[in-house]
C-alpha cells in the first residue's frame, strides 16, 4: 500500500528520525501507545547496568552513589518541562490512582482551611476513567464531601472544594479545556486536580502557565516508561507548604532517617513521596525519557494533529473523537459494530489498536514513532476488514 501524500509528509517530518530510537517491528503498525508506549532501544542496556552493577555490585551503596534516593525528584524534573511545569514541582512515584488520592484529599484540605462558605462538594468528570471515580468517591467520604458528576465546561459553584478532570477523555479522545476550567474553578474558590494520563507527552499542557493546582499522570503511555512504570504528581509551588498528604510516609519526612514517631513533612514536592521507590521501574523510566532530548512538545502536537487529520481523511466509520483541533487529543476513536471482533482481526493483520466496550475502536497516534504511511496502512487495513 502506498500513498504519495503519506510519503511526502513522512519525508518532511522533523520527528521521523525519532522512530529509530524505538524497538519496533516494521511489519506492524503500532497504534496502542495510548495504552502502552513502545520500548526505546537503549533501555535494556541501561537496565542491564542497573541490575548487574548498581544492584549486583554496589548493592546498598547505590542509594547514594548511584543516585537512587533522589531519583523521584530528579526524574520529576525531567518530566516537568514536557507538561509545562517548573523544576521542583513534580515528583515521580506510586501509581496514578494513589497520586489522584493524595492530590484530591490535599486539595480538599487546602480548600477547607481557607474558611469562607461551606464547600461540601467535589466535582468529578462524569466520563472519567473508572478508577479516578472510585478514588474520588473514597476521598469524598473520608473528607465528609459529596461527589458530584461534572460535565467539563459546566458552571462551578461556591460549594465546590475541588474539581477532578481528565485532560483527555480515555474513551473518546476529547481534549478538555484545561485553562478555562482551571480559571472557572479558581473564580469559584475551588482547586483543580488534572489527570494527564492521555495528554502528558502528547500535547502541550502548560501546568505553570495556567495555574493548575495539582496534576497527576502515568508514564507508560506517551512517555514510554514501560508497563506499570511509576506515575508523577505535580504540586504548584505555592501549595507545597500546605500540601497535607493523606499518605504520609518516611520518604516524605523532613528527616527520613531520623525514624521519629512524629511526622514532619519535608520541603517542596518531596511531600508527594510516600514509601521506598520502585527503583527498577523508576530507572527504566528515567532511561526511556532520553528519547525526549531535543524534542519540542509543540512539534509533537503539530504532528499529532496532522497524523490524526490524515487518518480521519481515510476512514469512513462514525468518528467519536472531536474533529476540532482544540478539542482533540492524540487518539482517534471510531464507533463500530462488533468492535472487539474487528480489532482482533486488525491485530491479526498487523494493525494494533484496542477497543472499549461496547463499540469503540481506539487508535493512539504517538508522534515520536508513528508516521503517515502507518496511518494510511492502518486505514486501508481497517477498510479491508470492514468490507
């Protein structure tokens, strides 16, 4: 299959050279990076050194000599510019779900401490990823609040303590208005928690520029950190002194090796830490982030929109993802009867995406390693399967 336009677009693509940094099978079009990013080629060699030398030879000395202890903040500082955050605001560790819990409870506690009107509601994106909803419901019960379903863009009232929203909807690929919703929440006196799982590494976020209070995100999708790689937590600088984590641990203590019975929180983003970090996954992620050296997130976004536009030009199914660029993440979701069976056949023919029940085909476009010829081939194979 060949498309002259696809070939021309690939030839002009400034990010095309990034593809060689990943371990990819040329016989497969991989469009599932919105679930699990591809493996950067250099990571296995780095992890061999971590396992054989840092763990195998240095052993306990690596906490200091290899920088294991400071990895959560060091790696957070590498992720920060990708999401538009300043150094010292982002810490890596735990899962997205755990970080949602920490951030949401901390946001509610800060809102409660400001005084003023009673704030007894927590707004949660009505179409949120299920776990976010489960965690938010627990956080609301624990803090004596009501969880209220929220349609992003609706008014936010004076009874709201915190708002939890997915930046990009996992099912539809809709991009929500982070600047506008954050401003509306602040106008109402509420704080925001943004889930960046489907936007970090796919498009500019601008956490600092837009005054976001807290944000969390996974690192195994567009950041290619590997299955189950640790998530990140962003804490706005002015909130750090009052960040009251519901999960204080010895790693977030001001004197972690003092082993005192009373908890005194450390300074800065370290307050987002809990227990001993998962060093092997942590250092896998750190190595994987090397592929971002010299890469502009603006260039990534431009290619993402061009890729998804190109793919949409070649498919005929109902499109669930918004066509407007301002409302589109880096995936295309299509509605299709027997979506599960269709996706199985696509995978059998070398086009890997995924589906969400009951009828959604999802195709994730990771600009660092997906090209226009890939998009053309995926659309053509989809057409063959549907025919």
